[in-house]
C-alpha cells in the first residue's frame, strides 16, 4: 500500500519552501528548514547593510526637502561644509527616488556644482574624497549617487551635527 502524500508550504520572511512527500520525508525536510535555513537567514540578515527609509526621512526632517524642482537643502549654506552639502544633495536624491518623487537616485556633476555654488575646482575634489571614502559612487561619466555605506556613515557621523544647525 502506497503512503499518502502530504504537502507543507513554509514561509519565513522572504524565504519560502514547499515540501511534498510522505509524512516522514516532509517532517525531515521541515525540521531541516527550521534548523538550518532559518538560522542562516537570521545571521545573513544581521550582516546585511540596509537603510530604513521612514527612519531616514525622520532624521532628515528640517534638513532637506523635496520640491518639484528637486532636492533642496534647508540649512544655512554658510554653516555646512562643501562635503556635507554635496552628500545631503545625494541623500536627498536617494530619498526622492525611493519615495517616487524623482526619476533617478543620481545627480550630475554639473547639477551638484550648481547647487554647491562653487567652481569645478572645488566640486570635483570633494566628490573624489567622497568616492574614496566609498560614501559616493560615480555612475557613468558624470553622475553620482550615495552608497548604502555612505548613507549609514553619514547618518551616524554627520547628521547629528547637522541637526544642531537646523534648530
């Protein structure tokens, strides 16, 4: 006599698996899933660098805004370093793109130079510094975007001081 088949579908976060077979095979598969896959998934999750968009928006409130014309920095330009200003522009592009306000998460070097209000001799070295730090990456010929590492570091190291300027 043939053993009856059973199907069990397990979903844990983004991980899904379906087990089909006799009860012993399915039981063994489900146990293996719980003992091997889930702990590995949890470890990997702890090592994955991610950005919580609602938290990011909350931290940037009063510092940047998204206008129909693009990203605008609300802080007194004279009190913000060139590097921080450029990074804020790129963070704003990241947020604007993720929220659907902007078509891209990149900004051209010319646009960054215009926003900064300084010459290419000032803008290019600052962008090179940010690229060396891996806070920013160059995309194509003349476009830049903030990296996930750059977002995390900027939020931890620079935003607390910038929040003080917004008060």
